[in-house]
C-alpha cells in the first residue's frame, strides 16, 4: 500500500506542475494578445494557443479535481445515508468513473490518431497534440478513480475526496 501512496503522490506533484505550466502558457498568450490589441498588431497564433492551453489545463486538472472533490458531486445524497451505504455509493461511483474512462480510452486514442492528418491553421501544429487532451483526461480520471477504489478496498481511505483543507468534523 505504501508503493501506491508514493505513486499517487508523485503523479499528483507531476500533474500539479503540468497544470501550472498550462496556466502560465495561457496567461502569457492572453497577455501577448491584449498588449498586441493596444498596439494594433495582435498575433493570430495567440488565440489558438490560448484555446490549446485551456484544453490542457482542463484535461490535466480533471484527475486532480476528482481526487480533491472539486468536480461536480452530489454529496448531499451520499452524506445523508448511513456510513456503510455512503461507502458503497462512493465505491460504485468510483467504479463507474473508472470503467467509463477505461471504456472510452480506445475511442480517445482513435480521435488522437485522426489528428495526425490535420494541422492547426495558425500554429501549424498537428492536431493530435491537441486531441491527446481527451486521452489524457480519461486516463487521469480512470487512474485516480482506480486509486480511490484500491484505497477503499484496502481500507486505507473511506473514498471521500482528499481535500487540500482538512475537514472540521
């Protein structure tokens, strides 16, 4: 179980850094765009780069959001149930998220491969670099859902999100 926790921590640090990098790219592109509009020469590529950075930000952040409970959730129902029923509901939910993510991975891979035949108009990038965001998002959602399932079955956690701020129970 210690290995799983170390793996999760390493992945969380890596993807937090990548989310930060995507956010920096987004900020820089928008700043160049805004300054360019004041000078009358806003580069065309900034619009495209902003969209791509936003896609990466969302794709990489989705798994982290699942982990911390920042995705849309229906806690009011789950927390109103007795603890044992609530635990089972969280387990079923994590299992469904993992199963759906894993099921959709081959289709996301096919979508990514289609991008090899297309290029973005302004940056000239292969669209597979953009389409891969769907693959990354599904893989990370499945990964963090599987980690939650393993932790719940092993008794290491109760399936509640790992919030950044401790709960006041």
